[in-house]
């Protein structure tokens, strides 16, 4: 990677163009679902992808698919060597199909298709060269998003300089298919997914179109906050991680997350329970606030890697 000073106290970490071009070429060799690739080339590919993630953290959730493909290919090759399963590829090779979808996605992120004006993820990261860290324009405390989810629905509100200005409330479908996984509302194991979904809905509603305006995002669910800020999670919540990464890169979201204890999150909790069998009263704090309509859960997903290529929908 290369470094250049962009502004006082800021240094840009950038991927060299020659490195990007070579990685795009190598990814192209992995996108065909037939045949095999050498184990050594797969190791090199995943290593180079990890280098991209170091500079572009938003790409982590997409790189994770390649890391998982390599781990699974190694596991099956070991079992084949032990005679416990049929061999999928010649010795020293892995089946290309295990990498094809993830490789196609990552290649598109680095080299957009014809007609796209720019790369989907900016291939650089600004870091502070000072001990105190880089300053950002605005104060995240000026714009605070608070969300919560229940087994019946989700809700959130926007605080602008201490005033409750807008809110939304939505109900969950009985079930939702995310890729090959069916997510069911009301089951405890899927609750972090719904908590992350309502954060995503809130960000689309209020952070999009604001440029680099910083927003504080508060939730009582640590898994949802980790998915939003740390790009970490597993299972169905990875769909939310990819969506946040995709939209954050396109919309330049500037997000600061914070944990809000559940006993202090009563307003958003009430919004999430408006459609519950025993509905709660509408929060008085929001009586003067404007109601907004979020994207429905079924319409959120522009970044699901189901067919090997990102969908061409507009996320502006």
C-alpha cells in the first residue's frame, strides 16, 4: 500500500493500481463455476484480499465469503485424503465453483462493470497522523438515531440537537428469506438480525444524502452495533453487514455507534411494540415529531450475492 498526506493530520492509505489490476485479473480466473484451481493460487488470492480489507474495512464482509470458501475447500480436501469422502478435485487443487460467486462479487467491487462511473468502494482509507485523531466536520451528538426491535416490529427516532424531530415504526413479516436462509420473526436466535435490520432502516432513512454529516447510532443490542460498525457477525446478520457496507460506501455514511441500556431505551422500544398483541401506548416524546416510512424489509437488499454479481439497482 502507499501513503500520501491529504490534509493536516490526515494520511491516505491507498492500494497501488498495479496490485488492484493483478488482483482483478486473478479474481477473474476464479469466477467460472467449472474446473479447478491450484491450492496455492487460492491461498495467494485470499491473502491479497486480506490486504484489501486492511485498507478498505467495508470490504470485510465480502472477503469473508472467500475466506469461508477456502476453509471449506481445505476441509473437504483433507477428508478426501483420509478416504472419508469422494475427491472434488485433483490433488493440490480445489473446485473453482466454491469460490466463483464470492470472487465475482469482489472483482466487481474493485472493477465495476461498464457504465459505472467509479469503483463501488473507495480504495483508500484516511487515517490520523496525530495522537488526538482526525477531526470530523460536525458533532455526532447533533444528530442521534435511536432504534430498537421486538419480536413484532422495529422502530426508531431521530434526535436533532436534542429535539425529537422524526420517527418510524414498522412490523415484521412472519418470515423472510435471506439467500438460502429463512429468518423467522419471534425466534430468539434471529432477534439480533431484526435489531440490525432496524438500524439499517434508520440509516437509510436519515443518514443517506447527508454527505459526511456524523450520526450517532444508539441501540441496546450489541450484536447489531457490532454488525453496523465493526462489520462482524455470522448467520443471517451477514446480509445486513453487506448492506451497511455497500450503502455506507455509496452514501458516505459517517457513523458513530454507542450502546444504550435497554432500561434507557423506552421510546424506541415502545415504537417497536406498536403492533404487538398487547400494544403499548404511543410515546409522548414523539407527539410533535413527524412520522416517516422506512423501506420495507423485503426491499432493503441490494447487496445479496445470490447470483454471482451485485444487482444493478440504484441505491441513491
